[in-house]
C-alpha cells in the first residue's frame, strides 16, 4: 500500500486478512489487534497522519506515521496510546515488514524508528525479523501492561465454578436484592448507524450520572466520547457490538459495552448511576454479560488491563493474565 492518508472507503473496509490474522496469530488481545479497534482509534485521534496497511495470506501490517521531536519520522501502531494491539500479525508479518522497510528507507533516506506493541512476553512473533535485522536496529524497552481474561468453557456453570465461593455468594445476594427492587436487563446489538447512535446516547446519559461522569473522567469527556462513539458505530456494521442496559421503571440505570472478535469478547466500558451503587449493579451487569456470551457460544471474556487500583475488581472475574510488551527500534 505505502504511506497514504486513509479515505472513508478505507475506514469502511473490512480488511478480511487483517481481521483473520488478529484472530489466528495467538495475540494477547485479539480485539485490539483487529481493524475495528485500530482504525477507530486512528480516525478519532490521528486521521491526518499517513498510514501503511499491508496484507498477505493470514498476515497483516498496520503502521501510522508520526513526527519525532528531532524532526524525523517514526512509524507507530494505529493505536499508540494504550498499546493493546500489535501492528504485526501472522507468521508472514516479518516479510511484510521487510518489504515495508525498504519502501520507507527509499522515501526517508534511512530506516525510520519503529514502535512495535502488543508483543506477548516470551513469545516468538519477531524471531524471523530479529534474525534478519538484528544489526540494523537498536532495541529499547518502551513499556508493558498486564491483560486479563476468563475462560467461558462449561458455560455459566463452568465460569462460576472457577470463581471463589465468596464471590458467588455475593453475586447471588446482589441478584436477589436487585430483582426485589425491580431491576431488569435489556440486551442490544445495534446493526445500523442510527441504532448505534441511539444506543450510545443512552450509554452517555447513564455515564453522566456515574462517578466517572460526575468526576469528569469518563466517556462523556470529548476525546473519549468521540472514540467510543466511532467504535460502537464500526461494530454495528459487522453486528459485533454487545450492549446490555440495567433498567428500573423504564429508566436506564447502568450499561456494559464491548465487542466480539470471532468467539472472543472484549469488554470496553461499563457504568451505572451513582445512586444505585449499593445494589452492585456493575457486578450484575458483568454476570448478565457472561450469560449472554455463553448462550452465543463465546469462548473467552477479555477484560483488558489489570494494573492500577481501580482494576483490582477484575481479579475476581478472571484467571488468565498475559503481559504485553512494547519496544522502540532505532536505526543503529
């Protein structure tokens, strides 16, 4: 493809080889390696930056061009903020990168710096590239993050069997109290832009009443609002959005939102009105999502990063943790 500005057609394209590579190359966070996540972020925050997208059989490469402080150029993942996904997918990705590097060197006069993220610690995804280019680049550790997930093997009963007895008791008690208070749940899978916008408006209305909205640190903030709105609309095109609302007397009091990548679900956001905190609406939304996913035959529930004090609750819901690394490559 070469470096170019993306068009509307590029954003709307499914990129099947890219999607397939994200699901078949044993990535730590398949959803965030996929085009729907990467392109939604790029469209939200860096649409004026050139991109190089390349696909092969069961492999893909996706980098975005950025200026460095020294006036040079660096190629980074399309989502270079959280660094959940990888810009190199599939066994043939190293060959795609070798091809791209020669094109970039012809344009820049030398190899640009590269930021490569989403590498599973201890994995072997770049062995071929390291052999071919170990003398061309100096490698600098850029950072790492821990991602957690839960198996859905055995359905709801199997999932609950892997949770602690104390956690199961708390869920039962919360469910009983919420049902007694008249709380119920509504599942939504928007399939059009209009439906996605309507569902998103309801989500934002709940968010405004949550601790995140009250503290001005959630999805109602302009940057986050734009990104998640674009992401939900993109997921609606493929039918992969999964949203559940908690409701009371025909009013939304909570929501949980995420998307499918094959048979893997990746959670994105959940929130609930602060006045309903005592009924553990967040936990009930998580459990309702588990039921829906098991009914659909999903195999895994990815919950994203586990680091940080506000992420500790995920330990009760998950049993698998992988460490994802990011490395900066500088021309030697």
